[in-house]
C-alpha cells in the first residue's frame, strides 16, 4: 500500500479476529464484572481497522511518524 494514498475498504472484509476480540471482551465482563486487560478495547479497535482496511492500514497510519524519524 502506498502510504500517501488514502486506503480503500476491502471488498470482502474478514471479521473473524474482530469477532473473537469482541467475544473475549464480553466474556471477561460476564466472568469478572469488569475488564482486567486495560488494552483490550485498543486491540478491538486495531482488529476493526485491519478487518475493514487490511493489515497494511498501519503503513498509512504510521507513515507520518516514520518520516519524522
């Protein structure tokens, strides 16, 4: 993916990993009453971006940071 081009959504997104992360989140609340892993909501967000745009989305997101270094 060319990081300078705005990414396009995948025609056939794969929601498997996102669904698993959401299930883990709900099960943790059901079992504990709260979320023990403070980063779990962040992982769900990452899984959502990857499901919709593909794993190369991080090339686009991190591009500005990479050129600053």
